[in-house]
């Protein structure tokens, strides 16, 4: 059983734990973290259907450097955050989101950082630090231009 949620490329479905709400409760400033997580997984579905995941995994398998593999994985995850921000933007009217909600959603992106969740500011994980997740989620919230979510061509310091 997943602790959270995930996208399965084999069947192109998104799955989430029936305890997701309980898991998120302490961190969910916006009361939209569940929506945001589903949007992140939808971002992976977009990556899956466009070949980004397969390409990224193929390149990643050919890398011998663990640090480079981890960084490539983060680029994929942070792009999914950007797509999540775009999704949240696209449904903002139907969800009745106000500016205060957007600011809380941005904090939720930050709160989902590997360093924040681990409690270790030096932790290097596969999803990105709070500042990176917030930055890419905010980029998505601020644009409807898919090209703005290209995490694969930005400098390394933008995908930490």
C-alpha cells in the first residue's frame, strides 16, 4: 500500500492511499494538498504520455554517477511539480481559489521538500528541496506555457 500516491506507467493510472488525508493533515496549510499531490501525479501522467519518463529513465540507467542519476530524477519530479502548479491554476476558478489560497499552496509545495519532510536541511533526496519544489510549483501556478516547466535545461542549482 502506498503511503502517499503514485503514477503507474504500466497502466497509466494514478493511485493513492486511503489514508492520504490523515498523512497530509499536519502539513496541509491550504487544505488542498491532496489536490496538489494528485496534480503532481497527473504531471507524471503527462510525462508518461509524452515520453518524458521513458526518456529520463533510459538516460538515467546509462549514467554511472549516482549524483547525476539523482539529479535527473529530481528534474523529472520538479517538472511534475510545475505541471501540478499549472493544473491547480487551470482549475482555480472551479475550486474557488483566492490569492490567500495560492500563497498557502505555495507553502504546501515548500513543505513537501525532501529537506523539510526529513527535518534535515542537508538532506539530498529524489524530489527536491522545499525551495525548489516551491519555485517550480509557483512557476506552474504563474503560467499556462508548458515550456516554462522545462527543468531539464536549467542550471543544477534550480533542481536541488
